C-alpha cells in the first residue's frame, strides 16, 4: 500500500518553508527542540499507521449502524481511540498544568495531519473532542472545567458540537432548541439537533455536547442564542456519572463518504428532562461557538488537504508501476510498454495533484503558524496577525476542500478503471472529501464571509497585511534561480486582485448587499488561487535556496517543488483573471435570474 | 420525487433548436411525423418511469453479486428489460425489414436519454446490445446476421464489447487474447478480458461477445488485431442454443458507482474450448470496433448529460422547497425565511448546472443529427459532415463527462448535507457519472484524438467546417434581442481557438509528437467550451425568436434559456483564453517533469 503521507514534505513545510524551529525561542516552547517535534511527529505517524490506517476501508464498508439501541462501529475504532489517548494527543497542545506538552498549534496540526491522512473517519472523534475542549478551556467556569474539561483532556470523555437543526443548517439564526431555567442555575434543554458527528457511540465513558439553544424569552436572531454543556450522562459533583440525560438518538445519517464518523439526529428532552449548563454569558453562544468554528474550519481545510494528499500518493505509486502504451513518438508497436508516469497527460494529472495538495498543505500550516503567533508571538503585530488569519480562514477552509476534490478526481483518472473500484482507496477519498465543501460552513458561506466581512473588516487592514506579506516574499525571492515563472504570475495575480477588490468595494454602496455579494464565489476563487500561488512562491524559494547543495533524492525533491510551482504559475494562476474581471464587473446575471425561469 | 427529465426541454431541443421534423421529408422517414416522434418519446418516458426509475437506488445499494456461480441482479432489471423489449426499442432505429421503425438516430438518442436519466445502470444492458447489433449489421455475413443479429434485434440475446485485458486498457495495441484457426472457418479463442460490462447475467437467453483477439502469427500492434463473435452458448445452425462456450466469469468489479451494470473479468477458453467466428477481414478488428466505439462515445456523452440533468432537476426541486436564511439585504431576523433558490449563490449553482446539462444535451443531439445527415442527408456535403462529426466526437464524449460531474457536484452543494446522504439521488449520480471520463477512451485519449488526429485530418477540413457553421449561426442571429453577451463571448472564443490552433499546428514539426501533444487537454477544454458556447448561441437564438409570442410558463422557459446563455457567456467562455494561451505557448512543464521529481 502507498504511504498515506510524505514525511519528507512535512519536514520541508515545517522547517524549510516555515521556521517552526524558531518557536523554541518563545518562552512557552523553551523546553522544546526540533528533536522533540520530530519525535512527536514520528509517534503520530506510527500510531496513525498501526491503529488508524488499518481499518479505514473496513469502516467505509461497514458504516455505523444501530443494534439494540446502540451505535455499532467496527472494532478498530475503539483500539484507535485508546492508542491516540495513550500517546497523549488529546492534550498535547495544552499547558503542562492541564497535562499537556505545550506543543505549538502548527506542530499539533502536523500531528493531526497524520491521522487525517490515515483515517479521516476515525480521526473525527478525537478532533471533535479536542475542538470541544479548546472551547471549554476558553469559556468554562473553573467548576465546569473540573467537571467537564478534565475528562475530555484525558480522552476519557468525548465531545461534539451541536448547532444545526432539521430546519436550520446554514441559517443558525433560526434554531429553536429551547433552554428553560430550572431555578438551580441549570437549564432544561428541549429540541432536535441534526448532523451531529460523534453524537452517539460507545467509545467513551461520556459524551459532552456543546449545544446552541435559546433561553425562553430571548430575542430573535443570533443575539438570542446561548451555548450549553449537555452531557450524555449527568455528572455528579464528584465527577462520577449519574443517570442518562435523555439525549436520544433519533436516527443515523447515511452518507456518501466519511462513513467512519457516525453522524446523528439527536432529540434533547425526549422521555425525560435533559439538563444543561450555560457556558459564559447568555446570548453570546454563537460567538463562543465561532471560537471553536474557526479552528474547525482550519481543521476541515487540513483534512481536505490530507485526503487529497493520500490520494495523490496512491495514484503516484500506481503510475510508477502500471505499464501501458508508449510515447507518442515511439515507432515500434512491439517495443516495451512504458510506465504511465511517462505520459505527458499523466504527468499533468500528477503535477496538478501535487500543486493542489502541497499548496494546500503549505496554506494550512501557514494559517496554523498564525494561530501560534497570536498565542505566543510578539505582542506588536498581533492585531495584524489576527486580521490576516480572519481573512485567510474562509480560504483555508474552502480552497483545499474544492481543490483536493479536483486532485482526487485526477487521482482516479490517473488510475483509470482501477481507480473507480474499491480495490484502491482513491474512490473512497473522493467520496469522503466531498463533504468538506459543505460542513462547517458551505462554500457559499465562506464566499460571503470573505467578501461581506473579512475584506472590509478594520478598514480592509487584513487585505493590506496580506498584500504586504506577499510583496515581502516576492522581494526576498529576487534573484533566486528558477522562480521567474511563479514570480511573474503571482505579481500579475496580485495586481488583478487589487484592481478587482478596488472596483467592487468602490461600488458596494451603490450595488446594495445582494448584488455586491452576488459574485462572492469569484472573490473566493480569485484570492484563493492567489494565496496558494504565494504558498508556491514560498516553497519554490525554499527549494531554490536548498537546491545547489542537494544531491540524489534531495535534488529531485527540490526540482519537483520548482516544477510544481512552475505548473501552478502556468496552468492555474492565469485562471485568476476571469474571476477578477467577473467580480469587478459586478455582473448581475445570477442576481437577476428568476426562480420560475429555471 | 423530482422528474428525471424535462420533456419540455427535449421538445425544445428537437423541434426548436434542431429541425427534427424536417427529417420526415427524407425518403427513409417519409412515413414519420412529429406526432410519431412524440408518441415514441412519450412511450419511452412512461416505460422509463415505470420500469427503470423504480429500481435505480435499489440496484445501487445491492450491486451484482455471484450466487452459486450465477450473477444476481435486483429483480427490477429483468422486468425493465422485458418492458424495453416489448416497446420495440431494441430495433426501433433499424430498417422495417429488420423489424424496426426506421427512427432517425437523433430521435433514438432522445429515446435512450429517457432511460439513461431514469436508470443508468439498467440502461447499460440494452444499449450495449444495440451498439453490438449496429456493428454486426454493418460487418456480419448474411449467415452471421441470421444466427446472431436477429435475436439481438429482438432483445432475446444481449451483446457486449470485449476489448480491454488486465494488462491492456487504454493501450489496446498490446492485447494478447489469441484466436487459433480450427480448420472449419471458426477460431479457438483463448485469453482474459477485463472491464466487460454486461459480461455475465441471466437476463437474456444468450450473450454475444464481440471480442478483439490476435490470430496466431499476426503482426504486433493494431494491425494484428481481429474481431470475433463469441457467444456465451454456442449456436446451432438452426439458431437454437448449443452447449456452453467456456466463457468463464473470473470475477466482478466492485465500483464506486454505475453499480446497476455488472462489470466482469472473463476468461475465454477456460475448462474447454471457446469457439468464435471472425467478423469481416482479419486484421481489421480495431477499425470495426471503432465503428461501434464512435457511437458508444456519443452514447457516453449523452449518458453523462442525462445523469447531470437528473441531478439538476433534483436539486432544483429541493431549492424551491427548502427554506433557509434571508436575503443579504434583509434587516429583520424574525422575518420569514426564503426558499434557497432566492439566494444568489444558489442561483449561480443552479444556472451553472443548467448551462452545463442543457448545453450538453444540445451538443449530444446535434452530434446525433449529424449521424442522421450522414445516413440520410443530401449526398453533397456528407464528407464535410463526416469530418465535422469526427472532430466533435472526442468533445461530445468528454465535455459532458467532465461538466456533468461539475454540475452534479453543484447539485450536491445546493442541497448541502442532504445532498451528501443517500436520502436523495444526487450523491448516486455523482458516483455514477465519475466513470464517464474513464470508459470508452479516457479524457487523455480524447485529447490526443482531438489534437493528434481530428484537427489535422483532411488538411484540417473538419475545423474549417466547424468554424463555418459557427459563423453562419452568428450571422443568422444578428439583431435578435438579448444575444449580445453570448454573441460577443463566442466571437472572442472562436478567434482564440483560431489563433491557438494556428500557433500549435504551425510548430508541430518543430515540437515533435510528444511535446506537440503535451497540452492536448487544453485543446479539448478550449474547443469544448467554445462548441458548447455555440450550442448556447443556437438555443438562445431559438428562445429569442419564440419569446415575443410566449406567455406564462413558456415565457419563463425562454427567458431561462436566454439567462443561461448569458451565464455561459459571462462565467464560462472567458475560461477559453487561459487554455488557448497555454496551448499556443506549447508550454513544456509537464513534458519536462521527471518521474523521480514527484
């Protein structure tokens, strides 16, 4: 079987493109070293290989189902959870006094990347738990932390986020789940939640749902939404488990992919009272949730990258081994067949995958490094970092979700009929990843977030910071060999972005919000490709610097990086123009389309 | 459930865009009328709805499997085959003396479209049989026609095409299945065939495989390949069935989609002799097969269109019914939710689907009308028609295969999490259609066919004919209202095609075949989008002519056509430029990439 992840590329991204080692100069990471990070990453790879990759297909073929009221998963999942827990990954990024290693977030993302690539479905359980715990660490009372956070950090309890309802998916403002004060500071929760991943299983002693609900009498819209801790089993004061909390499994969703993660419809307050505790202040639930959501969105982007990456590696291995046909210039039909990797169109399909998944990985890790800068970087500049991260988040979420799907389609295409069968993993990755443009905010929502909020936030400062950073990298790469193509294409794309954003922002008032946002998707595409072009400039610069001293495999690795950067410059960045022109024109075609004309 | 096909659009395409009714002026169709065609199409819709659409999902969930050596299918398939047979569709396009109705091919394709949209998997069996019979009608001896063709036309026996082998998929030149003369004019067939759709089942009394094989001593390469009729059961002189012919099922392929059509690995000559009859002359097998293959490629394109179309209709129905969110301009969070079809980004996703699937349908039917022109049109101009059809075939095959997949992704996206579940059909269509860019010649092969063969054939006459026809339609549409956008965008795209083909063809000798073909995919994309832009001009012109007299639903229908044409002009045709520039530059990035740089 092909490896699910390139350790070499992960090292390159962390230490040659990003300067992850320099984080050890910050007080929080003073006891770390590159060796510590490498040991952690090796442990992650080994656990992922042994306990996660071993049941990926089995879980796909045997989706979660209910037996005697219990959700049954394939047995490998429980073993994987134990191995993940034993390795300490539930808390590795937390402070030492919470039992953690104080790992930087970028290293933690690289750790998680191993599990996402090995088995996306089983990774869902711990990652949801980690996200849930991150939120509780931020907003819980000390009492709540003792009761709920501690067992989550140990990996004894698992967590979920329960936002959507059957009638309210993207439109969270319309949720109707209610919370009625019980007089003792707790609330009685009543309602139905939809699409809850990890909502019911027997993998952990308890499940802690973070539930959005309305306290009786709260105002309409998002300002009336509060956040509640709702455990599957009630928790006694001493932390022991009490009786069932009447969170009832109403059904499982049957999905095209991502089958390893059970996805549920849950009724709260069915057959008895469901008791919840308010998190933080009433009416601020959506804001708290978005603290978790922004991390979740980077996580979705990284998950998409790793599915695409695993598919790329699988199709690459196949392309090296499969013999078929001859070069177009070959004259002798009885001459030997060549590996299909020799065919230009197969090289195109492989280069395209490489450009998408390695570009996406660079982006996901770059965004994660911004999370570290926000937490531990110099005070000065943190506001700029925050605005840049805010601006990039919709791109980090949606670009890999879309372009890993393209890459996975290419992986299938490289493998032909074989890729279309269950004998190889690429068709599964293709089904799995199709969820990523949907959950944690659809592509449409990301576009509106980018154009409607992020590019105008703080007077457009986020975009200014981004442009400054891109120009700084262009400047720093002057004179490096082999970068002319990517430098020129990126420079052009940046100018097209500047013009297009200038044009549409200048007309925002005149257009009104509906027409202003009508082509938000083009903004997402335009800026997304440009940002990934920037990621390729950064990778190409690192490769060009290292190439003169490299021999053998190392030389090939760096030449591949330069060629993929060239590919992105020649085949992909020219697509920015059409999106820029469309955005700038404020074209009203979709806005003017009428429902009864379809 | 949403309808699987728009009868209204099919009528528009046949009678308002194409002038199908005028075919009744040709001697072969003199006894036909529009009423005859409409009756046939209504029959097709009714049979498709009642006997095909009823088990599409069931067949997806219960893929073919082997029980006691027999391939088991869900029971609905056999009933569907009987209904198809009873309706006379196995032979409807054949001459009356073969039991047919002499239906034009374009009407036959419209008939088949109903079945493809209703149930792609079950449609596979009759359509493979029809393709097989078309080949035998062309090349069989009278004796072979009596023995093999007659029962195929009755639908009592089914047919397959058996080309690929485990080591030879796209590279048919390397097949090794052998044919040894038995001294009585027949041959002993020995070898293994892979990816044989409909290769084994109990739906018909016999299965007639058309098998590519090498007669002992034949030269290497394609010139040594002959074609053989190889029945599952041997056939006695009186047409009755003899003993089993030792065609042995070696396995079933387990696919991501298209599960209704069983797909097999077959061993010929296992456990006894497999006897076959030579078709036509030895060494011309691949040429005969391509007679069938070209029809098959149009069929694949049409199948892709109809899957995309069915998905579009399903997501359209959902978008009309599903309430979520409010307009960006809405101020009151407690105001009523709107149907998601009101949101601009959902309208974009629906318009994009509409542009792709209705554009694809126009293309598939146009190509089918060329098949009619070749068969029954004026003698003068047939060579031009043949060259045009040859040129368009790789586009008709690959463009809808690719862009219906985009459309189906959009259909899932419109429906969000619901679209990702098996509660709706779009995830199934998405899995089904992903095969279409692979089988009957991959997208890579279509690109090489287009740039390597079709644009240079007969001194480039096919391209000249295409350009003439596009210019004629541009001229004919002058002055029509609402066409400015599509006319301007198409004119630009045509000029870009002309420049790019001129540049690359002018350098062909200098570049050599490998580098000349390195960007063949861009040629396919560039010309494909341009041709579909032309199809939208033709639809828009028909709509603009009809609009002044239209009221109510009819008015909405024509306005929708004009808006979709505008969408294609604004959102899609500008993408031609990047492909044209890449092709013209003969960029060597993929050509120069080395296997060990990945």
